[in-house]
């Protein structure tokens, strides 16, 4: 172990070079004396010090004792806030609105955002690829520390440090980071640690942490074990970053049970991350300790954390053993208990609108097909535009909200968006009340149009009123009762807003024009929801800010389901003399679904899906009798 060797070098005053060829065994004696003794020698404490000037990302466990309790864990966590936004797919139930028959062609279909962005990027004139970099421009990252290509002696490191630019006090840290970024050989990092130990007589905590990161990322688990012994023997406590790295490394080795102990210690001062739990759960499943794995999984869920897909993958893969192997495990859970637990994972995905990635979906398929005597068959498929499974022919759940769901959503939107804390930063109480009175006096609308949003579909801003008129005319042609929401400046004749166009719009649709400073969306949501579950709205705005105003994940998921079943988006540009078309609204909900003898799981088979989009591929699981 490199840093162990360095301590040997420093304490025993031996020449540097031989230690690069001796391996970890060269320090067995010293490691035993320093890190495993009950009374740590002063020399060990001297050689390893915790730097009090760690950067903000390196947090120390002992800060808990200095009045800074309650700080959240900074290790990697899943963004739970986006699990609801990663959800379901839209449909319009037997709608008479004219939609393009091609499918999928929804604004919420996976990959739509990326394709749209690429299309927009191709439109501007391309810069010549032969254009050279302007003279004098500084290349990003210039001046950074360049790592050597081989291990250096102390004298060579000293010379390199003296010739380096920037803050020489941070040279070692910057160099270790550079070694990590360049995936350099471990021996180079070892020689750097040797240099620091010989120069200063100490190895700072932060430098050891950076070295630990390099070891873990490179899979040098034997080195990690030695770093663990040194850090535990030299420092009173470890920060969450070091603990997480040790958990990750130990979990992938035969010493995985020590990761359970580190996790237990971490829980005394911090809340472990989803990744911490996942690493240990995966290790426990891999080594057949299903009891520990499920106990930690239940604990993870109880803490309100959302598991990583790799954790679910390990759970589905880990239970695929023969009956003979299961009988040999005294503490093994029964197959029925495993099955119940794993089906609960699928229901968790349903309730949180999470989609398994392709690899996890494959593990789920394999697990179902391995169930003894149950005759499950899995197939990869798509759904038809009408919401029928392309494999088994069963009808998928509708995108339309039930009466109970609709009323629940309506109440929450009215309370948290329409009458929310900041709504009057965007309008006035008088204007909102005037609009409510206006809506109550009108018949229920079939379509509510965000006038300003729709008018700006085309790039030619001189034809805003013409664009809006074309969309309204198409909706009128289909026989709908229309509400157009706009702003008062749209009524002032200009080259953008032709009086003749605006007069025609007011003849074809009911219109309400807010103050110019008001925001349209709360009015649009109010009018659409007030008109009933049949009413749709036309806008390109994806309403993500408004979803965020809702108080809980369940309501936000409900809003997204309603949105995908009710939002009409104009397909492409509006051209004079051509019919206006809208992106399709599929009839079914994109969510994990189950019946007595089937499961249907929408899964991610692309990296192009934005958080507000939904997958297009399905895993169909059916059971034969």
C-alpha cells in the first residue's frame, strides 16, 4: 500500500526507491503497530493530520459536535423531485379534435425534446469547420497541473512543484486531482504521497481522501484496505465522502460485511445516501445474505429514499438460485416471501411513476420466467395509438382521470396554483375575481387557448395575429367552444396584431385579455379545469413551474397525467392556406400496470428522454394456465 509504504519510509528513514517494488507486504509490521494497537504511537498521529482548511465538499463527521448538526448528507442522492416528472403518458379519450394519425408524435414522447433541439440547431447558418481558433484566446483549462507519466523521486516532485504555476500550497491536491482525471497509474500517486510525507512529515486528510478516491475508482481494493487502516488509526472520525468510498470498495470484495459496519457507524452521525445502502444491499445479495439485504432495503424505503436501479437489479438477480441452494441457506427467505418483496418493487415503480432501464427490465423478465411452475413469458413490444398491447392484445389503462382523481387535482390546483402564495405577484385579486366571474357566465369550454404562446409559434413575429387566427379557425372548424386568453396589448393595432385578425378571433371564440404584466398560465389552468374533464388546452408551455407548486409527489404525478391527456401542441409551424395540425395524444397511461395474469412495464431504452417525457417501449409479461 502506497501511503503505508510512505509512512514506513518516513519513520524508518529508508531509501525511497526500493519500496516501489515491494507491494503492501512491505508495511505489514508498521500497519499492525500503528493502526491495530489500542494506543496509537505519537509518530502515527504526527504523520497523518486532518487539514482544517478542507474545501466545502469535504465535510467532517466531527463537525456534528460543534453545533452544526442537521446538515444534510452531501453524497450522491437520487433527485426524488423528478421521479414524478419522469412519469406517465398522455391520451385523449375519443376526442373529436383533429390530430395527426402518425404515432408516436407526442410532445411527451421520449426523445422529442432532443430531436427538436437538434432540428433548431441545424437551422442557423453553420460556422465553417475550417475556422481557426482566434489568436490569443486562452484554451479552457490552460495552466492546470499536468501529471507526469511515471513515478517521480522526491527531488523530481520538488522541482515540478517549484516550476508549477498557481498556488503552490495546493500543488499536491491539484496534482492528485489531475492524476484522478487522467486515470494515471497508481504508482505515480504513491510517489506523490511519498514526496509529501518526506517533505512535511505528514499526510493531510484531504490528500489521503483524494488518493482514496483514485484507488476506489480504479478498483484497487487492496490499497483501499490499507488506506482504511491508516485513516481509522490516525483520525478521530471520517467524513461522509470517505465513508461512502470505503463502503463502495468493501462491498465489492469478500470483506463486504465490514461495509455493513461502516454503514452502521455512519448512521450514528449522518443519514446514509441511497448509494450507500445500495452498495451494501448489492453485496449482501451477491453473497446470499438475503435477510440483511431486505432489512437494509426496507430501512432505505422507510427513510423516504428512492433506490437506484442498480439496487433493484441486484435484488431481482440475487434471488435467482436453485431450490437446492436455497435449502442450504439457513437464513434464506422463502420463494413466496421473495416474490412478494419483488412485486412490491414493481408497485413502488407504479406509485412513483419510475421506469426501469433496459438492463433492469431484462432482469425482471428473467426473474418472472424463472418462477417455478408459474409459466410466465416476457416479450418486448409497443402499444398501439388506441392503447392496446402489441403483444398480448390487452387494453392498457386510460390516460383519463377518474372523477375522484379529477376533483382531487382540481382542488389542489385551485388552492396551490391559482390561489397560491405568489399568484398575486403575477396578477391582482380584482383581476382574478373578474376572470372567475367571466368564466362562470360562459358555457363550458371545449378548448382553452394560450393566445400569446400560440401566436409565437412561427419565427416571423410580424404575423402573430395571423398565426393565432389560423389555430382558432381550425378549432372552430371542428365545432368546439373556444376560450382565447390574451393580454391587452394584443388589442392595440400594430404590425404584429392586425385589427382585422383580432376582430375575427373575437367572433370565433370567447376572449379574455389580462393586464400586460399578468401571467396567463393560472388563468388557463383555472378555465380548463373549471370547464370539466373533457376540456383541453393549447400551449407549448410544459407547466413545470406550476407542477413544482403542488404540495406532494402524488398530486404532481396526477397533474402530469392530466396534462398529457389534455394538452394540445401545434405540430410544426402554421402556414398560410394549410390546415393546422396538433401532436397526437395517446389514449393510454404510461405507467407500470398489472392484472391477474399480466404485467406491463414501460421501460427506458434510450438516453434521449427528458424528465417530462415518457418511454415508448414496453415489457409485456403474461402467465399461461
